[in-house]
């Protein structure tokens, strides 16, 4: 196989075991099955505190198939200033985004004792490099809870890397003419999105925020989906978007079947 070439169109054509590859574009590369470990290891190295939260119990004499006794655990990572945190929630009761389970949630607050001002939701399949870059942008802000820029910073970040406006959807950017990935400022789903804006409690008011998704083949289940609640600062969304659209290849040992035939790779020698 040439040093840089399209990957085989069928998963069965991939070598087994698959060697390491440098893969692009990043938005089609999937999470490589390491979304939990990749993000957690970077946060640990950056000095975030890690806590394991366990819910449920199983009595010794109770049948093992009792659902209420199933033990569920989530892993919470808290930034050094305690103003932001990331939680691995995949093992808990699933939150669905576009039929995909949420894997990571990220939140920020005004004070260490305050409630979340905004929350971002990342499903399985999201490139972990973009999640890490988003989290480090959150940590780098003295005030991660409030935004001070407009939405154009997100659009500009994507334009820098060759994305373009979707002519059919104002406020949306797409990765390519096949619309494999999109980032849009739009009306958010009504249920399950937590935000600190008190006006969001008004059932007659529609909340607007950023949605992002990747659908390598139109009509199939998305490869990944993301929701940023209405109060998420636009510059933080821009940090995620800039990383997602980066032309720099990412290292993968496994590849998403949905992206077969649309990825370019070179062996990681």
C-alpha cells in the first residue's frame, strides 16, 4: 500500500491485527475505541482530580438479574480550580444524542460551589483529540462559565481549515460537498440538555446552541454527535471546532466501518 492512500472500502480488507496508522480527515477517524482512556490520561497528566462515583448495590442474597441492584459507575475529573469538570457517563443510564449514547459531559460554573452554567455532551465516536483540546481551552480560561465573543469565532475557525457554509442552513458549516460533518448554531433539543440560563426554563422559549454531527453516509446512524448547551461560550466551541477540522492526522489502531473508503492513511512507522 502506498505511503498515503485511501483505506479499503470494506472492513474485511483491513489487515488483522490492524497496525497503527496516521489517519485523516480527523472528523471521520472515529474514537479508535480509546475515547475514555485518551481523554482521562491527558486530564490526569494536567493535574485534574479523578473521582469514581458509584450508584446502586447488590445484596448477597438477591438474584443477580434485579435491575435495581446493578452497580453503575461514572468517572469524574475536576479541574485544578474546581470551576470545570468532565464526566465519563457511558456506563450509567444512557443519554442519547441522535441514537448514540453520550460518553463525556463537560460543565463549568462561576464559583467552586456553584451550579453548572453550561454543559457540553459528546457521544461515542467523537475524535478524542478534539475533546481534549476543548477541555484544555476550558481550563485555560480564568472564567470558563461566561462567553465574551459572538458565534462568528466558530465559523471563522472552521473556514480556516477549509470548511464552508451550508447554503441550505444559515449558521451551519459543513466539511465537504457530501456533508459528512456539520457544525450548526440552531435550536436545541427540548429534553435532557442542562443549562444555567434561567430563561431556558420557560417552555415557550426555544434555546439556541451549537450542534455538531458526522454522518459519513447520508441516512446511516451518525458516527458521532455533540450538543453544546445555550450558554456554552462561543470561543470554547471554536476551540473544539478548530481541533475537529485540523488537517493534522491522528493515530488510530482501529477504524470506523462507516468511514471506510473515505479516509486517507499512512503507516505509523
